[in-house]
C-alpha cells in the first residue's frame, strides 16, 4: 500500500486490499512478499482527540443504548490500514557470472551514479514486519496492539512451540514455525476486530428496528377509530385503512 491512510471516493474513505506476488532475491538468498488491507474500527464518540478531527475522515456513525435503554449516538467508525512484509530465508543458488549483482561487493566500493546497498548490512533472514496506524494515534487502538494479547504471545513463541511438538531441531525450522503462527495470529486479530464491529452494528440495527416498529404502531393508532389493539395493529399493517 502506497499510503498509510485509505483512499477516498465520493468524499468518504474507500476500503481496499492488495497483495504482491512472491519475489525471489538470489543474491540475498531470500523470497519476499507483502499484503495490505483496510478494516473498520469503532471509537467512542466522547473521545476528545476524535472530535477535533475532520469529519471527512469518518466512515459513518453508530448508535447504542444508554443507561435508560434509549438509543443515542455512541460510536464513530473509521477506516484503518494494516500492511505486512514477509521475508523467507532460502538457499542461495549458484548464479552465472554474467548476471551482475545489484549490491556492493565491499563497503568501500564507490558508485557515484546510483546508490547500491551493502549486502552485508541487510537482514537476510526470516522476517515479518507489520505496519499499522490508528485514527486516534494510540498504539492500543490497533489490531496488533503493542505488548498486549498477540505481541505478548509472540515474545514467548519458542517456549510454546516446545510444548506443541513442533519440529524445532534447528534455527531455520524454529523461525519458519514462528512465522507461520504469527501470520495466523494476524488474521485472527482481523477476524476478532470484525466480530466486535459486527456486534456494534447489530446493536445499531436493533435500535433502528425498534424505531421502525414504533412508527408503524403510531401510524396504525392514528388510522384506527378505537384505541390501538393487536388486532387493529395487524389489520392496519396489511391494509391502508382500518375498519375497527
């Protein structure tokens, strides 16, 4: 993803996702890929740092029930972006001599025309880098919150793998097993975030449904000649004029 914030269409944030194909680098002995996606995150409307932000950054609003079971404005929904870079260490193949290396052979070699990175200074091992931003600017409002559920688990992965009977006979197998679990947890965090967001949407739609039922009952009572009853309500719901 080129930008840390989502694109805009019709004055509103536009969610999207993108992945890149695996690209091998034989000089470094690695293969790399990446992906990025947008997801919806809700915030309490009472947060002062969100009220000062421009309204154009907001996707939409959601209602919730207060202490008196009355639907009121309660949540602001924003689009947040998560990107992930994945690098896997492989055995470097034997390359023909006519293929020129894009990296400097030594640190003191001079290339006045263009910048060429030093191969020895690059990380050529198994690596996962997660890029994420939050609308509030807090590290606690991200899908992978710092030093919380997922990151705390990753810091102890070597101990977990020993009890889960993974093949960690060498460092390469250990790194590969850790990368697999980390990627699974990244998607689990997105799923959990969507489940929490859908719960808030369900509460919002239940408030809309109660409001719609109240309007129907009110209109049915206005069209009835006698006090509203269940029989009158059902009749008015199916026929425009009530005969009772």
